[in-house]
C-alpha cells in the first residue's frame, strides 16, 4: 500500500501583483490555507487543511526535505514514486521542480548520489497528448504498459553536474520547440524520470490547471482549442484516477491519458507527493480555490498495487515482477 502526500505551497506576491495593488487573500498557518473569498458582497473565509503547508518564506531546501526526500528513500527501497507540481500558471510549479537549479529535481539527484554511484535519467514533454523526448529529436513516442517511454533517450549520470547538463539540454530543446516558452510551458507537462535500483522516481511539472473562459474560446484558433482540450483531458484524467483511488474503485482509469499512463507505476502501490502551488493574490482567488479543491481530493488517498500487466510479466525485470506480486498479495490479504 502506498499513499499520496499532499502539500500546499504559497509563493510571495509578485511585482506585477503588488503594482496592481491587488490584496493578499491567502493566509497560511500551521497546516491550514485560509482564503478570503467575496460572494454577493460578503467576505468569507474558506479553510483547507493539509498535512503540511508551506508559506511564502519556505525555502527550496525545506520543501525538498518534507516532500521529496521520503520519495528518494522509497525509490532506494525499490518502490516507484512520483512528485507532481499542480496549479495555475505563474504560481511556482517550475520554481518548485527546477527553480534556479535549486528545486526538487536537482536536490533529489543530489540525495541519490549520496546513496548510489550512478542512475539513469530521461526527460520528456507531453504536449497535445503527444510525448516528445527532450533529450533527442524524437517525437510521438509511445508509453509501454510498465510506464517506460519507448525510444526516449536514457542517459547514464554519475554526478550532479551531469544531471544539470541534462536539464539544460532539455530546456534548450523546449525553447527550440516553442515560439513562446512561457506559453508552451503552461500548456505541456514535463516529466523528469530517474531509474535506480529497478525503481523509478518521476518528477512532473504539470501544465497550468486554469480554466479558460468561454468568451475567450471564441477568439482562439483550432490549434489552441485542441491544446486546451488536451490539457483539460489529461488533468481530468489525473483527477479521475485520484477519485477512483479515493473511492477504492476496482477499476482505476490510468489508460485515459498519456500522463496517467506514465505515472501509473507510482500510483500502483508506490509513493506520490502532490505540491499544490498557489498565488496569495486576490487576482487568482478563483483558481486558488479550485487548486485547493483538487488537492483536498487527493489527500489521504491510499494507492494500491495494480494487477500485473502481461507486458511486465514477460519483461526482463524479474525483481520488479516479484515485488508487484508481493504487493498484490499483501493488498489482497
Ligand atoms: P509556473 O511554473 O507555475 O507557471 P513559475 O515557477 O514560473 O510558475 O513561477 C512564476 C514566478 O514566480 C517566477 O518568476 C518565479 O520565480 C516566482 N516564484 C514562484 N514561486 C516562488 C517562491 N516560492 N518564491 C519566490 N518566487 C517564486
Ligand atoms: Mg512553469
């Protein structure tokens, strides 16, 4: 049995928000995010409780120690794990995952290298339900049922410097692939994977979760609408997986999107962390509430082992198969 650990992280107000003199409507206290919302002219406070809440003064190191270090330990013990940053565009997903190379990805790798000499990493982007490699020019890659990406470049790394090179290469490729990097990054998921000891840790910087307004849609091109629809589909697929796990339903719809297919092994009895990123500004209040609803839904979800897929059984990873079978047995017991 695994779990999803949910964290909320509120960033400081940005210059832009300070300029607009938009008030701060989010307060954090021990384990609680409180949001002031105005409905019909009355101000109300809505409170959301989480295992851990990171206020704006929280450092990258503190977020790492709380959210991601347990995942590194899980992977060292042979379980799969994933960490997702989820939230509206501009709330700190990339800052949390990557930052100025001081985010969760480099820190996880640093922690791994204290325990092992080498690991294998890959870096992909999911855009419009297509998986593109960020470390080669390959696009439209398939996802195997054991969650590997077919044809994605896998790089052997044995030092943090080598990891940073990989991350920079990925960032360059994304920049080449897009005319507007910020816009692209709000519409695609990037997933960094590290394989060590036969288990995989995936760190995903998700597409912006914001809803678009129907009046905006009218002005959008076909391409843009397709893009928005596919983001919506994959984030809904993620929400549906979380709901199915939460309700203990026997069928968990992993296959509904590339994102959930890729994260399936972590959800199947592995350990997952969600970091819900939030702006404290009144300008973002509606999206803040909807991110908090999603995060609350994911809380206290227990992940359970999946049926062993035939692809895995016939594969050449007997250790993983034995582990899955053992996990299955204990889940049934
Ligand atoms: P997202 O990836 O969710 O669109 P970013 O990570 O790009 O958002 O963050 C938007 C801006 O806010 C960036 O300029 C980033 O440096 C800043 N920012 C985000 N989170 C924090 C934080 N916790 N502390 C300081 N600055 C932050
Ligand atoms: Mg981003």
